[in-house]
C-alpha cells in the first residue's frame, strides 16, 4: 500500500511538472489603437461639435438676456446636431472609451432638457446651471476624441 502511494505521488509530480512546463508565459497584447479609417470617420464629425463649443458664449448671452425662444432654438438646433454627431462618433471610439462616451451623451441630453425646461419657465439660474453642465459634457467628450498624433 505504501509503495502504491509513493508511485502515485511520483506520477502526480511528473504530470504537474509537465503541465507547468508546457504553460509558457502569456503573450502580451498591444493596447488597442485607432485605425486610420476610424480617425477619418471621427474627424468628419468633430467640426460640428467644436462649432457648438465655440458658440457657448452665444447661448450664455441668450440665457442672461432672457431670450427664451432663441435659447430653445439654439438647444434644438446646433446643440442637438452636436449631440447627434457625438452618437455617430461613439462606435468608432476605442472599446474602453465607448461606455464613457455613451454616458456623456446621456448626461448632455439631460442637461439640454434641463435648459429647455428652465427656458419654458423663464428660470435664468436653472438655465445657466444646465448650460454650464452641458458644456462640461461637450468638453469631456472632446477629450475622448483622438487627434491625428494619437493614432
């Protein structure tokens, strides 16, 4: 009986040694990068988003002066077009950036709704708060975008 245990132990040690020696080091994979085609598709939509970012003082002035119809037009026009451009960019982002990008576009929509509701009620303070939050979202999204040098 003792002899069988020692033979069994020896066989298990040999099998374990064989299995450990066959399992070589894992191959390191390169981090995902953007393809040239992805960068081209993304760059196609960036001007629309940057144009809205550049026009941020215009929306702030409209809110401060209480021109609520023009605020609504701005939100439903250029801001909505920029949000649509963001949704077109999302599938071309790196897989780890896509959930973050989706969340930013959802947040932007909720902030635009907040501005629109404030404009309907004539609430300048709430509209300015939504304005600031919306442009923070636009800035966050633009930080996810690769530049030509990143690719």
